[in-house]
C-alpha cells in the first residue's frame, strides 16, 4: 500500500536522520517524515540531488537540511555523524537506509569489501557515533533497512571481505550484509536496554529502485525485467515509516518487521553468540581505522 504521509504519527519538533535519502525507499521515507512535521536531516552522496530534494521539501513540513558523505568510507561516516552532532540538540529517529549490491568485487578507501562496508559497517559505525545523542533524546528509535535476502545469508567468518572468492553477481555478499543488519539490530537492542532507545530491522520487500544502476548492462536489464513485479518505492517505504513512527511499536525492540507486522527472521540471525561475535569483529574493523586498536 503506498504511503500517505498524512497517516504518519505526527513528529512535530522531533529530529529525524535518514541516510540514502535522494532516491528510492530513503527518499519516500524522508518525504513522509518531513511531511509529518519532523526536522529532517538527510545524508546523501551527491550534492546536486541533495539540493534538489531539500528544495522540493522546503516549506512543506518541518525544517530540512542535508549532510554530504560517502558512507562506504569510515571517515565519511564519522564526518557525517560529527556534523549532525554539531547541528542537532536532539535526535529522536535514525533511519539507516543507504545500501547497495555490487556485482563485481571492489574495496573502499579503508580496504574493505564495498558491500560489507556500505551495508553493514556504515550502519554499525554511524549508529555508534550517534548513540549518545539518541539516548539523550529518548524515547528514540533506530530503524535499519534489511532484507529477506538475509535468509539466504551466512557470515563468512574466515573471509568477511570475500577476498578469496567473490560470488557471482555479488548475491552472496549482499545476503551476508543483510544478515549482518539483522544480527546487528538484535545485539544493538540488547545493549540499549533501559536507555529508552529501540532498534528494529525492516524488510521493505522487493522494490523497483535505482539499486543496481551502477552494475552494468546485465544487472540493469534484470532490474528492468523484474520491475513489473516489484513494489513502488512508496510501498517499500511504508513499513520503514511505520517502524519509525507507530505508537503501537512503542517500546518494541530487536524486532524484524515486514508489511507492518513483526515476523521471525532466519534461524542464523537468532544466534546470540553470533550477534556478539559480529559486534566484536565490527568494533575491531572500525576501530583499527580510527587509531583505537
């Protein structure tokens, strides 16, 4: 069902941060939260597209501003978070949405496989950098866009960066990153107990977006052929917006949501020892690039 921003819970005076907001699910989420009265800060990589969205939204709801950052870079994540902390006295909603799938292996400036870096490490580090602000603003919510692709995923503990063998068309890398999203959310929720901050993961469904636009002719053709069977970005954003605003989810945390329902994620994602292991490995990966060892 397409989102009607008027149906969102009102967010007047609340600050919401959305990553990957200039297209697809992120764009529709940002529009709806802003129309509901939120003071919106969105994170984008492209200045022209960010300025166009800010102009489109100006005057239609709460305040709106943007931060430019490449979230596949740990430095970019930290700079974006620092800018937000400098601007915002409060933060009630954080939507981790920026993500992609890469059909060929490449690495970031930090030396990490790009899918894992953007889809998981950026969520992990961005949330960590904003955690104190969220806790000081409680009740607050963290919503991370995951995928049912996590059900096909496994964490390649001995080769997280998939340096030995990159999967055909990047599917295994994507599934691993989406499993990491769900596991991260579960462990984050456990660590946030008694803070007034909740953390939930959302499966938006298969959505017709520009998700594979940078992955060559075959990927673009595959997306074009499947578009008639896909949800619109508005439909895909519906449960994300619900997770960010719904009164009935007050206090709900560590949940996996789809079609405005709480559902059970994969068995692999429910392994609490794996949650802790992924958390510790992620701390090492982001800490090794920040001088903290």
